[in-house]
């Protein structure tokens, strides 16, 4: 996923990273359309091949982010999309057919920081704080060819200080194994020291001294996209495609998705507990109603028994006086409509 305001070269960088043109039909928005611009989600799927390995890559763009006058809630659309992918994977994983689950979760988020500031803006901080527990955030300084080398180093230092001050958790590079060769360890150290990556994108191929290269030509010289002395483009591409792709997928699965899954299960348990308590309350209410009816029946039975005892006493007295009793009993405790005939 690539996130950043318009004009920072997101599309150009993606095209440069994967040597393709994903945004042929995109139209440049006018100033009037950006006043009430809302954040939208655009997905593009491409197949790339790296060292003989074919890979299907989904690039998620967020046009409209940071373009409106009020960007207070621009992060909500991105957060909603990330949660939807987590929820879809959770539903598929909980279903019956779990063999062919398609993983559309966001494994990496390239967040583009403009080069004309002195660090992170409030909008940048708010976005990272909202998303840093859901996705691997990799900060990127866009259009770094507009800055000198000392300015880039100062901006990188300010951004890292802001990240530490606001306790934002960006993607952390894993430590190298002790048995790795020295070249890989040196490459890993260079990648860690390059964050945030200062990048340049270009769709133009320039020929210099008989050699073709991607770059930008200025009156004062040529900026080469794939020259590590000019920018960190090669380091970013190496990290995304070669060295740390699998690690980002594992972090997404083991940390971000498991946190979402635990939260979903906890909510499901709370809902089940509420339903159980509701059923208990309804059962108790029904039991109280049945208890009242039973008490009424017991009172009726007790009254019938008293009447029967009175009639028995009357018969005994009549027998003692030598008179035939003219009382017929039709008292049955099991029947509520008993009859007494005298």
C-alpha cells in the first residue's frame, strides 16, 4: 500500500520499482475537485519475476489522501480497508474450505513524507499512530532530489526523532543470524541506517555515455534513480522484493493479524456471554411466573381440604344424632370445580 498526498511521486515510484505502468488512464485532478476530495482505494495486481521466482503483487493506492482542506479523518478509509482484509481472511480461515485461501492483507505500507517540511506533520503522526499496530509502516521521503545531502540527513534525523517522541512503531528490521556472510550483514546495516528511505522515481530512460539508465535530467546534471550515491531507491527495492518480503509477511501473520484475530474472538465471547446472561434472566422470569401459578394452585388445594374436613365433621355429628346425612361429597383435590350438595 502506498499512502501520501498527491504530487509526491507515488505512482512514478511504483512504476520505477516494478518496471511497469500501472496508472495509464489516471487523470490529474483539478484544484476545485480537491476541496471536498475523499480518500478512495485503488487496487492493481501485477505479476513480477525476481531471480526466476514469479510473484503476484497487489498495489493498493489511496488517491485523495491529504488533498482535502479538512484531513482530520483521512486515515479512516485506510484503516477500514486494512480491517476489511483482516476480517475477510478471518472468515475464510474459519470456514470449511481453508485450502485455497487468497491472502489480500496489507503486508507493507509505504508512507510518503513530503521533502519540504522539517519532520512529520500532524497528519503524518495521526495516520501512523492509527495504523502502526495493523500494518508494517515504512516511511519514505519523496522527491529527495529536491534536497541536498546534508538536508536529507537532517530531515531523516528529525523524522526518526518524531517517530520516537510519539511512540510510533514502524517496521523493525530483524537481526541477522550469526552464520550469515559478511556481505549480507553489511547490506542489512546499510538498510537499517537508510530509514526513512530517501527516494527518487522516474519513468524516463536517459542515455549517458552510451549507457541507458532511469533518471532525471536537470540543467546542472543528471540524477540516476538506481545510483546509491544519489538516493535510496535500490535499497528500498532490495528490501521490498528480495531480503525482507517474507519477514514482513510473517510479521503481518504472527503479530498484526493475531492481534486482530484475538480481538475478534474476544468480541464474539462477549456477545455470547451477553446472550447467555439474557437467556438466564428470561428463564428466571419464567420461573417466577410458574412459581406464582403453583402457589395459587396450592392455596386452592388447601381450601378444598379445609372444606372436606368441615364436611366430614358435619357428617360425624349427624351420625351421632341418629340422622341420615344428606350431604354428598364431590370434592377432588385434583379438580378445581368440586361440588358440595346438601
